[in-house]
C-alpha cells in the first residue's frame, strides 16, 4: 500500500493558530488584571499619601501653636525676672542706706548692692535681646502656619495624590468621574462626585488663621492654661513673715494682654514693711520693681496670628479623602502593541482614607476625652472602606 504524506500538517497549523489566539487572549486578560491591580494599588497609595499630607499640615499647626505659646510665656518669664531683679536691687539699696552706718554689716550690704546692680543690668540686657527675638521667631511661626494652611487647599492635596498616582502608571488620571461609563457611571458616579465635593469642602473649612484679639480670648486662655509648673513664678512670687508687732510682705503680679494689634507683658514686685499701731497696721515700701515688654520692644505682639480649627470647640472634624484612578483599556500594553480592537472600557481603582484626631491611650489620662483641635499634634490617617 502506498504511504500518504503531509496529512497531519493542516492539523498542526490549525493547532498553532489556536494556540497563538489563546496566548493573545490570555495575555490581554492578564494585562487587564494587572492594570486593574495597579490602578487599585495606586488609588490606595494616592489617597493615603493625601491623608498623610493633610495630617502633617494639621500637626504642624498644632506644633507651631504650642511653640508660639511657649515662646510668649518665656517672654513673660523674662519680664517677671527683670521686675524681680529691680525689686531686689531697689530693696538692697534702700536697706543699705541704713546698714552703711553699722560696722561689718555695711560691707556685706555694699557687696550685696553691687551684686544686685550687676544682676539687674544683666537681666535688662538679656531682655533687650530675648524679647525682640521671641517676637521675630513667633512671626516666622505665624508665616509658616499660613503656608501650612495654604497647603490644605484641595488643589494642593490633589496635586500630591496625582503625583503618587502617576508614579504607578503615567496613564492614570485622578478623580475624573466623567470617564466612568455603563453601570459604573449609573451606580457610582453620583456617590463619588458627592464624596469629592465633601472632602474639598472639609479641607476648605478645616482651619482658619486669625489674630489673638479676634478669637474671643481663646488664645489668651490657652496661654494662661500653659503656665503649669511656672504658675508660682509668674503669679505667686509672694511670701510673708510675721514678727509679733512687725510684718514683712512680698507682693507680686504678672499679667499679659493679647490683642490683634499688640501683645504685652507687665510685672511688678515690691517688698513692704508693716508695724502694728493702736490704729492698725501701717505699711511702708522697702523696695519695688516693675517691668514691661514694651520697654524692650515697643511693638511687641508675642503671637501675631495663629491657626485654629474652624467652628466651635466641640465640633468634631474628620476628613474623608477619596481617589478614583482611571485609564482607558486602549492604553494597555496588549492593545497598543498587538493592535487588538478596543471596546473603550475604563480600568479603575477607588480608595478612601480618613484624617482624624485621636488622643493617645498612653501618657495621658485615658478617661478624659478631647475634641479635635490644633493645639495637640494628634492627627492621624488610615485607609477605610471605600463604600459605606
């Protein structure tokens, strides 16, 4: 029997064609899955980075608020110290007017008077440098806060998210809901549009910059609450000693005034001597000292302006950022390199992050609650479920 040749060739060719088609289809499907994964990861990274950016600006405002308060209180300490040094110098000088006629004691009092005079001069010279320096430093803090406040603009936050997004895929676009089509456009576009509008509004309404004189006394109260361990020095440099018919009394006061156009520290110290008479106690002043920040800088403001949370103190503030990453399937590698017909579908990823204020559980009173504010740097960010 004559043997047939080449009968298997059509089957082999058919198998090769089928395999090639399957490889192209599999590559195309795999590439779409890869692009979908990249879009999802990119939206996660973008929205989280945007949240980190916002939290950092809010925490920066809190840190600089604390720094400005501490600096302003330091100016108050300096003014109080100048007042105290003047009171000591005046008291010793007046006592020495009597002690100079007493042997041995006169030399001691003369040395004390010299020391008190040097101490007063050093205190005044230090204040001449410190008070203007604090005012200049706090001015820089105020300007830096304005930059942080401007960095909360929706356009800036979206610029940060967009930069992270294109780092994953240069073809990805941020929050272009008009590119959604079909069921996605019908079911999700309104919700995504609302979420975008909501976080833009929240960013614009998160913080405000204002002067201490326009805040209803809020910053003045924060300064006074920050005295803490220095309360005794600033407002309680007092003591008294009774010797039956005689009394010595040390009196002092320190006050500050914060207005939109001016801030001022004032301090006073005096030592009084009292003696009892049948008509009551008669008091005389042995020595006194006074000081004011105006002596060392006539236009001292202390805190020029500061950032605070907009709205009432009890208003909770959370900011939910969203990132929709989209690209057309015509931009995938498989279609651009193999000439496969495109259906014009959109590859997308959608993620959400939350910027929120949370008091740490350790290092603080765990039973106390704290509303969101710009005085403590407790702003955090986390990824949350994209769909409610």
